[in-house]
């Protein structure tokens, strides 16, 4: 469940969000967006958790890969009548991962 | 619940983790670490979610602030007999947030 990313540097897209109570089309679109990401060149993995707040982080080799994926998902979201229906608030942060360290049993 | 961070650039520390079933001291220490972070110069906010995977992201003005906070929390964790008891795996990523955008109703 923790993404097995390579040594830095690489990129992270942090998507922090609050959902509305509208579910219409959400699960299918979320699944399709995950599939699109995984098929995209430069995709390195993702981590996703929701409780009241939702956080989804996707990892990428470079900004170009993020840009291509964003263009695809923007089209998808537009087709599905927009993200504003599903989210009461969100914030997306594009980050350069400079360093990482880990532990596992 | 979504951290109200200022305009980039700033830093994010992504802490992705899996818990063991050992709770001994965990909640108190987590709370104290959050308190220490908030009192630290350069702290900008944090976001935290857990379901099976846990993700806690803290936001900081610069690397120096992260370093000071890490030193404090390392001491705290050492005093409390270490994090390895509470986590079966974790990964920490230090990231430069280059760009962000947001939406809210």
C-alpha cells in the first residue's frame, strides 16, 4: 500500500479533498482515472486514503508525465460533468520529492 | 481539514505508514508530535488520514524548520522506545511544493 518509488528526485501530486454527498458516477470515474494514471508513461505509483478528508498522492518521473496525465483526466472529468459535483473542496500540490527514507519489518 | 498553506514554494513532509496492532503509547505520542510541530517555527499546517494506510503530511516554510522538528521528534520517539513498535512499515518523503491550485464551494 506504500508506493515502492525509486530513489529521488521524482515528482508527487498531492490531491487533498473533501467529498460532497453526491456519488453519481464518482466511483467509476475515480477507478478510470487510476487506470489512466497507471497506463501513463512516467507513472511510479500512488497512495490513497479517505476518512473525512481524502488524500491521494500519485508519483511521477517528471512534470511532463504529470501534464499528460492531467490533460487526459481533465477531458474525462469534463465528459463526466465536472469534479465540482463530487468535491466540496480540494487542493492539488505539485511537488519535487528531494529525499526519502523508509522502514519495514 | 485541507491545510491553508501560502503560495508556493514551501515544503511538504509526506509520512506514509502502516500500523502494527500495538497501541501502547501511540496516541499520546502522536498528539504530542502534532503539538511540537505546531509550535515549531516554519510550521504551515498539516493533513492526516488513516484507514488501512495512514498518510500524514506536514507543511513547512523551509528545510531548516523540518530539520529542527525532526530532531525534536527523534528525541521524543527515542524516549518512548521507538517508532518500530507502532509501525510495520513507513516511508517519509521530503518534497518541495512548486505549484498548487484549489477549489472550494
